[in-house]
């Protein structure tokens, strides 16, 4: 909200000329903190006296006063001109905080239209929309007193809306708490009824207690016995498989040894199916005491590949000398 747009515009018009402000000039300016012990009119008089003591180039005294006055405000007085609404702050809360800032600095020296302008520039867009809605889009055309009255009225109305919403939330919360309390009472009554039913039938309660106490132990024993049976069955199966495997290995080794003994080198001109004479079939045994050697006939045995043993028949040449001797 700016003075030229108000119905009662201010006589102060911001200059458009440029002014170079040097640091030593700012250090000479008096300061106003907005304390109760300070007089805003005395501050303005002192400020004018300082500005009249020097002149920067061709700039006028009024231009220097307009440009340099903002540097004289400090602390609480500065808070009014730089007021900003907080994030997620309600309008009535913002209005109350702004009024507290103004009341904390009663000798601020600002006009009413300037206070309205500081507040309007510092609030959020939603708050501005609320103001325009409440005054039917005619807020900028009101005079300073009407604007302040409208701000106070909107703050009061918005407080009532918030309190109504808070009451509705409180009512909902109370209803939820009451429902929870009823639910707890129902659960307590249900437990009491169960206890009464058990106390009225002590025999059934005792049986129920015995089943409740002994059922886990019986179940545990049955589970343990089942585990023992399964373990014994597995051990028996493993023992049987191991014995069977050992027997098969022994048979295999025996067959390999027999095949190794029968796999001898064949003589040239003979088929593998022809029998071989056992080298141990005929032995020459020398007689003891210097006697001449005699050939003893030993029973010749032939072992076939199949493992069958066959006696070797004596030849005719062996029987002929015997028959001649008998004659």
C-alpha cells in the first residue's frame, strides 16, 4: 500500500534524483531505537540539523533527508519498517505480533498510512487475498483509519474461524477418546465374565488347567519319540547299505584276482581255448642215500578258465614199457 494510491495521499513524495552517500556521512547521523526514553520529534530535529551542516554536490536538503533517514532507525524502530509475516502464520497472529511491535515502540514517529503500508507489504499473498475478499476488492482505496479498522476486524473474524475449527477438532478428539474408553470397558467386562464362568464350574476349570499344563509335555514327548524312531530307522538303513556295499566290493575284488591269474601269455600256434599243462604236474624227486633218480608219476591236473579241474589222461607211450616188462 503506497501513499499515492490512498484517498488521503501524503505530502511527502519520494525523489527520483540520485545521491552518492559517503560512509563518513552515515557515521554522523543520529540514531533512533524506539525506546520510551527517546523522543521521536527530538530525533527528527537533530536529524535535520545534521543534514543542514553539509551538502553533497548539487543535491538538495530534502533529497538528502529522504535518502538518509532510513539509516537513523535501529532495533525496534527498524522492526516496524521491516516487518514480515512468518511461514504458516495465521492472519490474526500476524496482526497481534505487528501491534505488539508497534506498542513496544510507542514513539516510533510513523504516520498511520505508513504503518498500514508496512503491514500490507510484509504479509503473504493469501492474507492479501483475504483482505481484498473481505472489503470486496476496495482495500487500496480506503483511508488510513478505515484500513486500520478493517485490519482489526479481519483479524477478529479469522480468530473466530480458527477457534471454531479448533472446537470441531476438540469435539472429534473427545468422541475418539470416549469410543476408546467404551471399548476398554467392554474388554474388561468380557474378561470378568470369563473369570466368573470358570469360577462357577471348578471341575471344568481344573480339567482345562490340567490339559493346558500337560498338553505341551505330552506333545514334547511324542515329538521326541518320533525323532528317536526316525533316527534309529536311518541308522539301520545306513548299516544295511554299508554291509551290502562291502560285500559287493569283496566279490568284485575276488573276480578281478581270478581274471588276473587266468590271463597268461599264450604260446605261438595255440588258441586261447587250448588247455595248458600245469608245470607242477610232474616232478622229479631224487632218492636219498646215493640212490639213482626215479621218475615218479604225479597226477596231472588241468585247470580250465571256468575254474573246473580235469585229470590229464596218461599217454600210450608211458604204458608200453610197463606192458613189456610184465611180459
